[in-house]
């Protein structure tokens, strides 16, 4: 069974920055845009590259590689997470790779992917990093990677393959480096996904070290997030990741710091108690395969050390060339929050909904895109639809969906409540089915009928 059938997915502009006693104001120009870059270098698996350079960027900017979930894309991860708005605030650059194979999953299982310079997706992503260093004056000492689900697994892989490049990583709903390795040519490892692949810390650490034999330099720090009720990449993988990276970094597996940054969240730090500890784990009770949650991207940027001390200066977008083409821009409005029931605005002029299903024997995932086809902004949204008989939702991302079957409502989360005229937002969910893998017959956005496309 191919990985696409089993794994799912899952804004604010900087205003005033004080640098060396000089007050710098953000450029009054239009909001920065997401730009696709082609011909960026060696790319054996035909990945796509999207680049976000904020209008106000540090003179020697850090780079964050943000890697999407299965069925997703770089632009979807851009619009569905908070990393671009944090780049606006702190002056770093974000690279959004896109997988193009069936299911849009990244290769984290082949022998080529699990060794430095071996080929496949890691080599293409490294070409993107090199491109930004060469074309955007990026700081080679501040290269970071984060990702969710398939992207979380790729985060582990990149830290193992290229420890001399990445200074830290943050994996949402990932698995240890090498956990998904297969020898039969498939890209799915059920033993790993179900949390039944249990190794000693030394064994896990040896797998990382084998990716780059002979390397004796510094190793990247690691931050991991996982929900306790994740049934796609089971929660035991969280503990195995911590065992692996504490071994790689040579620190005790006993935490030196524990707190609860939010209700039902438990944070542990290993090696030291600081914000930039060698290893940090965040466990979220009662949450499934639906990370990152609101506010967690900011925790990543703090762990990377990028939430202070930057020196941004006004900058243009990525250099224009025949190899770059613009994508739709983000809304420059401030970060939205959940809209109370009854206060969400109705789109004036209509809405469109694109609804894609990827199904297997008893389960399915969806990718849902809402487009505001009207002339006024939507501030807070609820999408109503009726699931076909026999379908029952088990988890969702980028929206809160309830109830689990029948007539359901998907509501925005904190970071995607606003849809400008002509703009869109995306969410998805996983569901069980009893044979009917069809789509809902109709949709309403804040009570107004939408067109299905």
C-alpha cells in the first residue's frame, strides 16, 4: 500500500524594529508574495520549490525549510501555518518544498533518502537551501528545518543526512530517523507507523550516525511535538525520537526541566533547561494527527533562536529571473482569531469549494479548499456539509470539525479565519468508511450556498 493511502496531512507584518539604537520601519510596499523558483539545482525527484522572503529581512537572514504533510503542498503549508507571518516579524526566509509523487508524500524510507548525498528528496531540498544561500545572502550558520507528518519525518531525515548544514529541527507528528526504512521498495512501514518499532537509544543513534559516516562535527538540536491519540503515526514514536536525539547529542534521557505551557501540553527539556535546549519534547494530551496547533510555530521559532536579536532591513522579493514566477500573496492583515458563533461574515458574491478524496480499503483523507469568490472579506468561517452515509471523521487539521458524521460543520482555527476577496484557505480530515467514499452533495459558507468545483 502506498504511503499516500495511509498518511495525512495535517499573519502579521513587522512594524517597528530597533537595531543598534536605530528605529527601522517596515516597507510601506505591498505585502510580500510566495514565489516559485525553478531550476534551483540538482533535483532527482522533481520537487517544486516555493520561497517566501518578507519585505523586511535581516541583512544575513536565517532560513527555515518548512515541509508539508502528505496530500499537501508548499503553498498549502504556507497558507495553513504561521511560519510566513513569523518571518514577517523576525526577518528570516522560508523555503516551502513540494513533493510531486503520487500522494504528495516525501521519501523518508528508501536507502537513497537515508544517506548523505544518496539522492531522492533530501538532495533536492539541499539544492533549495544552496540556492537561497547564493541568491539571498542567507547565513549558512542559521539553517533550520521543520515539518508536519511526512514533513516531520523528513525533518528527522534531513538532520541525520546533513548535520553540518542544519542547526536545529522541529518535527510535528514525525518518527525517528530510519524508522520508516524499507527494503521491499515500498514507502510505508506499518511497524513504525503503529509505534511498534522499539530500539535502544544507542541503536537509534547509530542509524543517524550511519547516514554520514565519519562525521565528527556538531549535531543539530531537535524539538518534537506529538499528540497522545495520534493513530496515523502512533504516539510511541514521540518517545523513540527523544531517545534517538538525546543519544545523538550525548545528553541524558532524563529531563532537566518540565512544565505545561498550555493546558494538556507537557514540555520536557533534555541537556539543559533553556529555551534552546539540545532536545525538547512537547506532548499534547487528547490530540490526534492534527498538528501544528495555533501558537506552536512560535515555539519552533523560539527554539531555533530566531525570535529576537535579528537585524532586519528593507528588502525586495526574491530576484526576478526567468526561473521565478509569482504565486498568490498572503493577506497582510493581522493574525485572525476564532470568530464567535453568529459573528462570522457572509461572503458577498459567492464562494467555491474544491473537495478531493484519497481513499483506501476502510479509510480516506480529504483536502478541502474554500475560495471567497465575492467582493468582501470573510472574517471567521464555518463550512457546513453532510458526509455520505458510513463515513466517520477521526481527525482533522487546519479546522475544527464536529460532529464526526452526518451533517457536520468545519470551523476556522486561530490563524486562518480571514479569507480576502479572491483568496482561499484549506483544511482536511481523515475518516473511516464502510464502502461509500463519495463527496458531500452541497456546501454552505456561513450559511450561504457555495459552488462545488
